[in-house]
C-alpha cells in the first residue's frame, strides 16, 4: 500500500525513510546533520528522514536536535536495533488528524467494532465470515495462536506447556516463557515507535483497553506468531546462558529480514480504514504556519478559524486582518 501524504502518514518505504544509529556522535552540519563514528563522518540530509532512531552509545547536540525538528524528523531513543522504546521527540506529524481520526473511530461502538474485525482479519489468511460473532472470532484466534506455538515447538524441539510467567518471579519461569516475554517487549518497542511517528495514540486500543499501550498491543499482535514466537523458541533451544541477549539479537535480525518497520503503518492504515490524506480539513501541513494554533472546535459549525479575536467588539483593524494583537 502506498502512503499518499508524508505529513499525515510518514512513509517508511522509499529512500531514507528511517535511520537507526548507535555508538556515534551526531551534530549539525549546515541545514543537515553529520554522524561521526569509528569509520569517519557521514552527512545525513534531514529532509529525507521520517524517523531517526538513536540506539545505545549515541550522543547528539542541541543544534542537531533543532535542525531535525525543523525538518519534521521524529527522533526516538531506543534500545539496540530499536528493540526497546524509551522516549520520543516531536516528528513531522504536527497535524493531529490521525489522532483525531483514531479517537473518533474508537469512540463510536459501530466503527470500533469494524476496526476490531479488521485487526483480527489481518491475522488470518482466509476471509472471515461476516456472520461470525466477536466471541467466535476470538475463539478462532485462540486456536490459531495455539497451533502456532505447537508448530514452532515441534520445529525447534522446545517443549511447550502454555504461556506462564510472573514478573516478580522472573527467574522461576521456564526459558521459553522468559524468551517470549523478552521478544514481545522488543516487538512492543518497535510498534510503539511506529505508532507515535505517525501521530497516533498508543493508548487508544480497539481490542485491548485500559492501558497506556493498548494500541501498541493491538498492533503487535499482528506479528507475534510470524516474528517473535519463532525467534523466542529458537533462542530457547540454544540454552539458558545469555538467553535474553540472544532473544534481543534474534528479534533485531527478524525485524530487519521481515522489513517489519515499513509494514506497521500501512497495516494500521488498513485496520482503521484511514483515508489516504487523513481527515479532510483537519490540521495544516508541516510547512505552513508552524506557530499557528490551528482550528477551533464548534458544536454548530464544526471548525472555525483559530488565532483570531472572535469578539463582536473587535476593532476595524483586527476585523480586516483576522488576527488579534494579544
């Protein structure tokens, strides 16, 4: 699926859509940035970047952050190869259209149910019968996941007796459950980065609810049986020593080989049935009046112009230019 508008839905498919770096120093160079590491200096044109992921061992100057922000590049601080997500700066989705569309879809029960069904449909190769109830679909999903675990268990020779672990008794969990928890944490990190980079809320989940990462869990579940479950079982089959580190490295390689990051946003677009250019009339493009406050909500008119004095007593000058001096 081709993403139509970079400023509504950042692209992760063409050219320098995202860049991951680690163990380097980043500073400003003209209206771009330069990356310094053991191999030397590499200039990076910010205008071509949608997301810059900063891994371990990175130092970055205030000037570099400033120029990245000016070009609308989202900066995310993450673990090795993006397998953890720690913090983020403002990206180029200055428009709130994706978040507003998500919120509207989440708030209306009928629209939310449609998204739930599409999210489940993305997990199945066969078409789901529209007559199926949500409970029936969840039952089918449970069978699909159980069969996925059993298949990978047979392929790797790792015994599987079910998902079971406790955070307060981590060391008592069997190796494969520890591996699965580590792998899923890595997956949540990269899904979280993609979600915020596109201007969506990680908290407004459709299947999951009540957590600040509910939407992250919705999206991550699309890829678990394909990506993290096999990686975890393979790592567990190699023994207990250094298990968590080997899982993280296996996930890193799997994310690259499956081109996961560039798939996440188009899948979100499909699940939400998001129009190619987001909500019509909501928000401004990144490069137009960045300091403007945007539109005002009105229960009758829908949206009215912001950044102006709406008082009926405004003087003639204010009425002419549509702006207040305050």
